[in-house]
């Protein structure tokens, strides 16, 4: 690039600050060799900069007062060599921090309590469902594990005909229509009675554990919102239960809550469909 | 118990070594910091406060300073951050106004740099520039900070540093040319007249 005097005036300050690219620097130098006016301008700017620096550094009004450097260094030294304070904040801040912490803990506790209550509401607040949970756990223990129900079990088809139409296709609803996780095996399907309450009972095996899917008619429906699956524990078993069309459905096992809930979620749509279908058929038959 | 004593001894030694290093690296720049602070704040007491705050902040974060780098630039950066905190708290942060930018733009001609002027006159001319231009000129031409260091200190982009510096220097030369012309030193140029107008309009605006 050929540097003209006008270009040089633009570049001169950057040249003095050594901020130009090497090539541009060479171009400037070439121009300076040939141009006396620009050499003079450069010298003037250099001098101006030197005066500015000297003027700034030596201006009496900009000098530190005598003693300030010493005072400052001394107080800095005290800070630097002293042990850091055990409580570096002011007491008010600690009080504020403690208050915030307590508030957070209280809020957290309330949230946990609400969640816990939500999950276990039926057991604690609904005596009917609490009692049904106990019954379902009892059926699982006496019938599925100990094979000693109150009465001799009958087939689901027979129970469907004589007692509750919802039991009829229960095995099909659980094993064929539901999207069960891999590894679920059918052991048996029957209807049994425990403490006077009749259940449709499908016994499965999953992860080496016996699992009971139980369906029973409710005298008093809507013990909890329809289709909401809740978990609970009774007699050392894990329970998942939901209500649909006047029936309560339970999944009872010795599995972990998450696994038990997984099975309940898998069977819920097809079992619910089956129960609703049966209820509809019963109504039609009654009208007929 | 002996372990505790050994630890406390080590801590003390660590604090001592850190302080010695701080004395060697940072304290020698206190006078430069004060000049900058005094220039920026125009008041000796607040300038001292600012320097003290800056040195204290530097001491607390001295572990972050990389030895071998420009300690003065590091301290100036801390000082500007401290200053901006103070200004924010006082809600009077200085922003380059449009009119100031326009003043710089009005210097359309490049006046020849006047000679035969004193250091005091240069300082007085510098003082008449809008503050953002003064800052970059001082940081670059007096304190020898690089564009990058100035950008870090002022928390502005490097391009802004370069343009402010360019305009600031131009404005300073124009101020001096106008001053020289008013005293009949050198030739009166069109640029000198423009700068004079700028200078007088600023005076009038104050």
C-alpha cells in the first residue's frame, strides 16, 4: 500500500503505539523517508505524547499526599497478615441467612408432606379404601402365596356368570390386551373370597416375585378419583390401586414400588376397558 | 494438636509470602493508581478512598493475578470495576452521550500538531475533552496499556477503545491547535477554527 500524507495522519498514532501490522509499519516508514512534513508531524505527536505523560505524571495536583502510601500499605498489611475472621459477614446477614434457610427447610418439608400425603391419602384418610387395601393384601398373602383362601376358588368364567361380569375376561385383559413389560408370566386366574369380599384374581410372576391383580366390586364407589393410580403399603406388600366403573383394581406384590406401579400402569387401560365393557353389558341385560 | 499448630504455622507463612509478593508486585503502582483516581474523581479524598478500595480488592483476589503479566493494568482494571460499582450505587454512571460523540465527529480536519506548548497546557486541553475520551487517552498514552487491557479495564469492546482513542487524540490535537491559534502561535487553520468553535461550545455548555 502506498501511504499518502492523509493516510499517514490517520496511522501516525497507531505507529507510535506500535499497534500497526508489520506490513503497514513498513509502508509508513517508507513514506516517512520521503516526506519531511510527515516526519515533522510525527515528531510533534511524539513530543505531544511525551508532554502529556510527563505533565500527567508530574502534575502537582495529581500527586499522592505525603504519608498516604505508608498509611495505605500499613492497613493493607494488617489485613493481609491477620487471620481471616471466623465470621466474615455482619451478624445481621447471618440472621437473614438463617431465616432464609429455615424458610427453605419449612417449605421443603411442607412440599414433601403434601407429596407423601397425596401418595398415601387413601390409606390415611379413606377408611373404606384402607380396609380394601388390607383385604387385597390379605388375598395376595392367603390365596396367591399360601394357597389357603376362605372358600375354594372358582374359575373367572363361572364367577363372571354368577357374581360379577367384570371377572369374565380378566386374564385376557391382563395378559393379551395390556402392554406388559417383558418377563411377566401368567400363573393362574380365578375368583376367590376373603372376609366375605369376592375378588377376580389373576396371579402373575415378575422378576421372581408373585404378583396379584385383583378386581372387586365396590359397594360405595368413587372412593378416589377415577383412573388415578395410587400406591400404598399394607401387611408388608406393595400395592397400586385405582377405581373404575364401580370396581377397585389392585396390583399387590413384594416388588419395589416403581416396579409394582409399572405393572399397574401397564394393565390399567385394558382392565379398565374390560370392567366398563362388562358394566355396560350388565346394564343392557338388565334393561332387556 | 500438633497438627493444628503446624497448619496454623503454615497458614501464617502462606499469608506472609503472599503479602511479600503483593508488596513487590502491586504496591509500587499505588502512585499511578492515585494519579488516575485523582484525575477521574477530581477530589483528593475520594481518590484516596478509591485507591484504598482498589488495593484491598486486589489483595483479596491476589491469588488470581498471574505473575509476569502487567500488574498495573490488572490494578487499573480493578480500580475501574470498583469505581463503576461506586458510580452505580450513586446512580450517576457516566455514559458517552450522542452530543459528545458528535463533538468528536465535528473535527473533520486533521490539524497539524502544535509545537511549543507546555505540559500544563497539554493537561488543560486534555481536561476539556469529554471524559470517555480522556480515559482512553490517559490509559493508552500515559499508562501504556494495550487496547485489550483498556477494553478489559473499562468493560467496553476493543473496537470502541480504538475509535475513542482515535477521536480522543484527534480532539486533543484540535484543542491544542485552537489554543495555539488563539495565542497566535503558528498558522490559523480551518481545523483550528473548528476546534475553537467546539471548545467554546463546550465551555458554553458547561
